[in-house]
C-alpha cells in the first residue's frame, strides 16, 4: 500500500491509462496542504516506481478540501482496492522477476545471506545491504597499507574479483577480517557464490563491497 501523510491528504482513486503509460493519482486535501505537495509527490512517485519495477508517467490531481467530507467509506475502500491491484493492470515490465534462480545456499564466511539474490542489473547504488550471485572470475589478492593506533604502518591484504550472473558483470572487493581471511583464501575462479554487501559509487567507479559469501547453485 502506498504511504503518505494522512494529515494533509486523503487518497481518492488511481486511474491508469495504458495508451500513454500514465497513472493519475487523485487526492483530496485538508489543512495547509500546499507546502507539503513537493515532498508528497516525490514520495508517491518513488513508491509507485518501486511497486511496478519501472518508471512510468505519474500525474496528480488535488480535490477541493470540501470534497473530503463527501467521500464515502465505500468509495474510499474501492479506490484503495484499485491502488492495491494497480500493478496487475500495468504492462509486462511490472511482472519482471528481479531475483536470480539459485538454490542450495550454503553459508561460507562473513555476513549470512538472508534474502534471495537479485540480478546484477537491478542492484541500486545504496548504503543498504543487498544480495546478488554469480560466478567468480579474475580473483586477485592485493595489498594496502594502514597506520595503526600506535602509529606503526602495517600491510593488509584484500581481494578484488568479478562476479558474473550470466547476463551482467559486477566489480567486487573484499576486505577480510581475522575470522574470514582463511576461508576466503580457499575460494577460486569459477566458484559460484551468493554475496551480500554494499553497492556504492566512489568517484566515477561503482563497486560491490562484499561483507559475506555463501555457496549456491544456479538452477538450470
């Protein structure tokens, strides 16, 4: 269900026109709603795009505040039901399955996998943890130098590799801890894994910082 500030807005109905791929969201308004409109529209657009899996055209219509009192419970319930079934009336992109067809997920090291992996192309640039899967290639052990609290410079190891889900490739980096280094060193090219971590952009380069690895099998 779409969430919005019910102090200022009352949802009336949602109309979708397939001919021009446009949804028209109708709200009745109360109190001093006009300053709230920009944030309200951004939030609704974001939620609908996440719901349907693609960007569509979204128009807004705001009813006169007097209209609020005339919206019966039956009319409002029907409108909410229409919005809940909104995705069923949209083009095929709505029904795209973003997950990867993997099975037999077996924990190996680091953070555990708690959600199904998504295709690499659907990963977001975000500080939130995400899960994807694929075959490891170009495993490379590297070094970096770090100065400890005592002022002594020490050399640390980390790994870079490419993850291939069969359609797209993802640049990955893994910084081990004392608990994970021994297990990660046993991984090799052509190993199929699920990984959990943060997909983030630094400068002009996006990479996936791996926090945990589990083995898995792609369904044929």
